[in-house]
């Protein structure tokens, strides 16, 4: 394992965090990721804590072609330079023949989310949800591996589950605005989860805000392919019966067709 020289190559912080819950970012790195594919490599390794062989990570980054050894080498070297080293001078991406693994000082926001979800405390759940900035893995050049390995769905489901748990808690506590925030944050990561839209409907009902209910339903219908932000008479063709029943039970939300702007 090579030690980097102290100085500008050493990260200013004790650790590095790879942020995957939205556009890919690396906080605490020694320098920007300017080399193509180096950020993808770090994102891949961040979710494979046991490391990966050259064949594994290169196939993930370039599934349809065999990358030249020189290309692989330059990507690894660029990633290593960008990550820098820890306070002890040890590279965050150590040299290992035929195998790559990030050092223990590199963490992810996904790990933070899971840790917050495991604690039975609403404030901690909210702290976990504040890690969500958008759709997970946004900005990757190689988009297949999170889907093929089931990581994208796993992360989205975890965000949605935490958002649902916090929203239910806040609704039971009478805080409809906090419940709405939880549902909206969950939808940033899991925009097709109908349960989160039902949370928005519950929040709108608690707030006595029928316009918010219409807006939530219009957004859901647009997600399901209804054009023009229209809430159809026959909602059952587009949404879950539980969602339709909840919406129709709201005051003044009977079968008449409503048109409202759909903002996604």
C-alpha cells in the first residue's frame, strides 16, 4: 500500500463522503474529478465495500466493450489523485494488484440513510431524509450496474420506507406540513411510489387544502401517463383503488373531471 506525500494531495478532512442520493458528488476529496469515468469508478467502489476485481469494475463501467489497459490505468490513477489521502497519508484508493477497494475513511450518504433508519427516533429519520437530494445515482455515465445489481431499487425503497414512516408519525402528531415534507422528499428519490402520493392526500386533508390534493393527484396521473394534468373520471385505470378511494373521499372530490396544472 503506497502512502501519498503530505501536502496538497492530503484531504483536508478526516474522511471522504461519496454522495449517491441525488447527483453524484464527492465531499472531502483532495481535488475535483476532472477525468472522465473516475467519478463513476469511485461511485461503484463506494457501494462495493469488499472491493472489486479489475474485471468486475471495468465491466460495470464499460459493459459493451473491453476497455484498454491504458484506459483503465488512467481512470484509476485519476480517481486516486482526486480522492487524495487520509491524515495518516494513506491513499483513499490504495494500490492493490488486480483489485480495488476504497479505504475505511470513505463513506457514503447511503450508509448514513440506513443508519438513521435503524434508529427509532423521528428527528433522526428526518436527518436521514435530509441526505436525499434527488434521484439516486443521477449523473452516472454508466447507468446499468445500479439497476442490474438491484442497488437502485433497494436505495429507492429504503428512502420511500423512511419517508412513509416519518410522514405517518408526523400525521399522527398533527403536523401535516412535516408529513408533506417527508412525502415530497421521498418522491425525489422514488417518484412513482403511489403510497407517497397518498401521504400527500392525507396531508392535504389534514390541512384542509383541497387544491393541494388536486395538485398531488394531478402529479400522480401525469406520472402514470395521463396527458395535460387531467384527473380522469375513471381513475381506476390509472391509479391504485386505495388512492382513488382516498381522493374521492375528500370534500368536493367526487367523480367530476378536474383539470389542474401538473408540475413534476
